[in-house]
C-alpha cells in the first residue's frame, strides 16, 4: 500500500489523480473512496483531479460486503528547480563553429542547486553526450536541472559563434633618405 504520492510542480499546489493508485490501495479488490478527514466523513468529490498542496488524504476500500478502515496517503508537492537561461559567446573557426564547454556554465544555470543535463532540442530526445567539448554553430540548446527530486522544465541556452576577424598581411616599405 502506498503511503505517499509525489508531484513536481512550479507552484505549491498540484492536481493529483488519486484514482491512479486505486489498484494498489485496494489490492485489486473493491472500490476506493477518498476522504479529506481520518473519520472518512468528508468525501473528495473528484479524486481523479484533486487540486491540493501538500496534505494527507484518506482512502477506504469497500468490497460491497465490508469497508476497510481509512488509510493515510500523504500527498507531497515538490517545487521544480528553476534554471537560468544563459548566452554563451565564442569566436568561431573557418566553418563558423566553436567548441563550447557547457560544463563551465552549469553552476550559473542551476544556481548551484542541482545537476544539469543537456539536450539538442526542447523535446529532450537527443542528449548532448560530451557537454565538456560540444562543437556547434550558433544554436539554441536546452538544459534541464535536476535537484535530486524534480526536473526543471527545459531551459533555452543560446550558443553564439562570433566570426573570427581575419588579419590581412601587408608589406610596409620605407624609403631611405
């Protein structure tokens, strides 16, 4: 029987789907009723969309013959970590690419509050495997901060490759008087 349900959210309230744990709470036998109080008198009307902050709710299993004693289920809303969008500029090579050390800006992005994973796109399908030496043209990539409990939403990181100036060699000739 679960004793907690955790959700990561940007605010201190979240919508819990209590019915998602009905099969676990009931062991697959009976109907689960959800209550706000340990005496099981204040029924939760819509347990599939229960908006709440961190709190305790109570479940009763009824098999049409008997009803169980209420069991405590702790609902926990964990705040998602925040990440800071960042711009990183480097001078490029002849192909307008540069090797970025993304690891060097992780503390700036996470504010020191977690690890950072890197991705090529907002959908987080293609991880950047070598963030310490990432060859790229000008692009937007995405960082995700993980604080040990929750993942942040993708954070856009702008990589800008500045054109490297080209020095033109010249010959200076001076006449002797």
